[in-house]
C-alpha cells in the first residue's frame, strides 16, 4: 500500500517537472522572440530611408547650398557695387580749364581774351568794366590803369579800354614753342631779359573793324618756354 502511494507521488512529481520544463522552454522562446523583434525595430528606426525625397521639419532651418558659381556671382556683384565708375574724360580735353594758341587767337580777333567775362573787349568803357568785374583791387577807380589780381586794364583819354593783360594760371600751362607751331612765326620777337631775366615777348599783329591795328603779345620764359602772361592792346592815336 505504501509503495503504491509513493509510486503515484513520484509519477506526479515527474509530471510536474516535465510541465515546468516545458513552460520554461516556452518562456525562453518568447523572450528570445521579443528580443529579436526589438532589435529589428531599433535597426529599422536607426537606418534612414533612401527612397523618395525628404521634407525637412517645420522647426528645422534649411540653409541654402553655396556652389562655386554662386560664390563667383556674389563676388562679381560685390565688386561691381563697391568700385565706382571712373570718368573717361581727361582734364587735358576740358576746354573750360585748358587754352591753346588757337583759342587765344580766336578770342583776340574779337578784341578779348578767352579767360575774360563776355562783353569785356578792347574799346569797352570803364562803366562796362565795373559792371562785369566790380571795383578794382588796386588803385582809384578813375586812374588810367586798374588791377584785378591777374588782370590789368588800361584806358585811353576817353575812358575806353585800350589794353588787357592777363596772367591767369591757365596761360601758364602753355609753352611758347607749341603756340608758334599752332599760330606760325610771330610778327615780332623782343628780348626783355634786361627787365626780367630769361624772358622774351612774341607779338602777333591783328586787325578788325574796331581797330585798324592791334597786337596779341605772349610773354614767356626763354629757358622753360612757359608762358607768363598774355596781353592784347591797341595803338593809341
């Protein structure tokens, strides 16, 4: 009787051991499957997709790509904006700043010099001079000779202008040998070195309807050939 009960108890314990072993194996299998599934999901999340185009999130700032061509274009535009345009006109061609023998002779034939105000000519009255140039810098207003800095004016007995002498800087840019090339040989050459060293005067004789005879004179340095002043005068009868 006791043996039968012990045998039954042993059988029951064996059965329970088998069931426990089976449940343990099943648990291990389930855990293994879960681990494999978890690794697969993590790899899938970590690997970026390569198919199709990606759209950045609204919270992300996407900087534009800079290529070599865009950099070159930007540098060109910057260069164009910062470099000012250069004037193509030379100062030597500016007629308002530079005279020549030709322009001086043209004005002289009209009884004036190219640097003087329009209307101021040989034969003009003292009143006309005051209207165009104002009061003189030196001398009384009624004396025969008035001075306006670089301009000297001489009057005749009737208070009409008979001599205009200008020493403006515009004339001092000229060379006498160049003027002779333009105008030809002067009618008269005078050595004035006794009065001022290394100077001379070149005189051209002119005529117009107002004066049967008047003269255009260039005073210059005989060494440098630089013009010192230009004088236009008429003979006083």
